[in-house]
C-alpha cells in the first residue's frame, strides 16, 4: 500500500504495547532523578540477584496455577526478591563501588538518565519473559524484538554493566585506594 507510513513499514504499530517504550523513557527519567546514582547501582545489583534467585527458586514449576496467573506469581516473586536484596545490600557500601565520571561543564545527569533507561529496559525485558510465548506473539513486532527475545534479554541484562564500566571515573595517577569497596 502506498498509504503506509514509515513506522508501519518497519513494523512499529501505535498500539497499547508500544506504550512499553513510552513507559521506558518516562520511567527512566523519573527513576533516575528520584533514586540517585548510588542507590541505582545497589538496585541494579539487587535486580540481578533477584533474577538469579527467581530462576533457581525450588518448587516454582510445581505450583498448580492457572497458566494465566503463573506470570503474576513470577512477577510478584521478582519484585519481592528485588526489594529483599535491595534492603540487604543498602546497608553496605555497594553504592560507592562504582563512581560516575563528570565531564567538563556537563554534570552526571545524562549518565544517570542513560543508566536508568538501561535498568528500566532490563526490568521490562525480564518481566516480559515471565509471560508465555502466545502473549509475546500478540505484541507489536518491534516491541517483541526489543524486549521478548532471548538475545534482547541478554542485551538488556548486559547493557547496564557495560555502560557503568565505560563511564566509570578513572583513577588519577597517584590517587590512593579510598576504601569504597565493600570487602
């Protein structure tokens, strides 16, 4: 059809599921502004721990639930595990483990926004993987490609780690160990 827009040609439909992308941007902004760098790092580590804990939770596969309710159980446990791990880690000096750099004239806001965007993207991708494949087939192709595929989860899982490692403040020559590591 000649009347197709560019967005329709690349598989991007303006439906409810594309609100996920809008949510990602808005949530990343407010999350980054409200949390701050140190708490974001602690929450990221808690999220990784929660994802691993959920994957090894015993008897989860044996719970006899309606298949429509199983994703809700997984999401609930994921949130509980995140909160529990966050509370356990928040008393440590984990937040001081990684420092964001400051460029001349540009404060760290852009770093916080990108870090928050990557973290919220990871959460969206992780939560969407809890849903069955038939739900994945009902969302727009571009959203499915960005969040529900195994490779997408891998990228969202890895992206915050890579971002922090690239923007990490470089140790100046002659700078001594500051004791920021929790061990």
